[in-house]
C-alpha cells in the first residue's frame, strides 16, 4: 500500500523507465553562521561545492 498522496505503482505510465532518487545531505546554511570563525570559510566552501554538485547533476 502506498502512502497517502503517493502515485499508485499500478498506474505508472512508463513502467520500463528507470526510476532514480538522488539525495545529497549537506549543511544547513544557518549552520555556517554558527561555525567558529576559523572554520567558517571552509564550511562555506563545502556548502558551495555541494550546491554546485547538485546544480551540475540537475543540468
């Protein structure tokens, strides 16, 4: 049984199409503000790198 609001698998228009789910866990932007000064630049750079990775994957 599918969760409420989820599409019914029996109604899948193209059941031969590949199904993929991508997840990227990253730092919440507000956590960057709470990072100690000496590590803030590195934390920000890591967040930007994650966002660029996602943007590239979605392009």
